[in-house]
C-alpha cells in the first residue's frame, strides 16, 4: 500500500509499504477513506518531538471502512462498518479507561518504559506518533491496523459523510475538552487565544456549552473571519490592544475563562507583551 512515511527532519515521502495484518485478536484492519493533517504532524515534520524513526507511518486523524476483524473483537465491529479512529488507543478495561481518562490508558503504550522515562508517566498508545507513545503506524495510508479495535472506534451512521465526522478523531475533541474543563457558566466571557484549527473548535465548543460571549484573538484575517463565522467576537492583536479590548467587552472585569490554543512554537513579542503569536 501507499503511505506517508517519516524519513527524518523535514523529509516525509509517499512510499510503498507492506499492508497491515491482524496481529492480535482484538485488532481490526480498515481501508482509510479520509484523513487529515494535524498541527502535531508539523511537530514531527520539524523533528521537535524525539524518538521518531525512519520508516514510521504518519497520521492520527483518520476514518475508514472495516475490512477485517480479529476474533477477539466479539461483535463490536464487523466488516463493512464505517468508523472514526481516535488518536488515542484505549483498552476500555484498565482503571484509567473506566474513569474515562483514555489518554492515560495503562495498557496500550507498548513502549511504556520509554514513556515513563521521558514523561515521568506514560501516556496511552497513539497512532502515527513518536515511539515514546508506542510507535504505532498511522492513518495517512491506504490501510490501518487498529489495535484494541473493539474499544478504539466511533461508529459512523450511513447518513453522515466523512467530512461531517472526520474531526471527531482528534481536532474537535481537543477544542471541546479545553472548553469543557473551563466549567463554563451562562454569564461567562471566554477568551480564546489562537484561531487555528484547535481554536476554531474551542470557539464553537464554548458557545455550545453556553458561554455568554466568546472572544477570539489572532492576527491572521482568514482565521479571525472563520472565528467570527463561528459566532465569536474577534480581536486582531496586530491592530489593537488585546487588554484594552477585553476590558471594554467585559466592563473592565476581564474574561472569566481563557483558553490557550496557540501551540508549541508560540512566542511572545517583547514589543507587544499582551500579544501571542501563532
């Protein structure tokens, strides 16, 4: 099959690689029908994240059609099912999964010792990412092996298109979780710094969760326009003071909740200390 393969810093190629096979009874194989590129993929592209190896297959936002299942899937999936595959691989049975803390599943990182040494405590296994998180092949490929497939999937009804549900794998839950952790109340002003993909999802999630108003902060007109289309009040920090505008919008009280969606490569301009660049 064809897949996007990491070969080193800023060197990703479309290669011919071996098709995945069932390796464990809880596995499934999907034919990938849609996938996306994440900002986290750029971290790998620029080699900001350690423990990538030449030959690693990229991608952790994907969905597709089930073409094969292991006998241990026990009816949770069948051939022909359409599923979104989450970034996080979950067993569904450990203490953390039972608490719905899927990102720290205790069983799915097959290179747990590496994760423990670098992070202090291992994460769950992740698709298409560093070997610190298991080194699992990702979904920017024609086919994907899904470990623990009976738990690691979201079934898609036939009446929804790939474009309507693809973001459920990573980008939408990331923005939603940020907003959910704010414990938003109906009187809250929520300020979102950064209007990239995560910021766009956080904006919409905050409004869905009942915020009085959401303020989106960025300097790129196209991103601010998208934030406004999602219902946010926008501030272009290249043109006005963020602090002054927030004070104006909140009766000098400031926002009750703030969400940072700027990203790993951000930096603050000393000339404009109240601004954050994406």
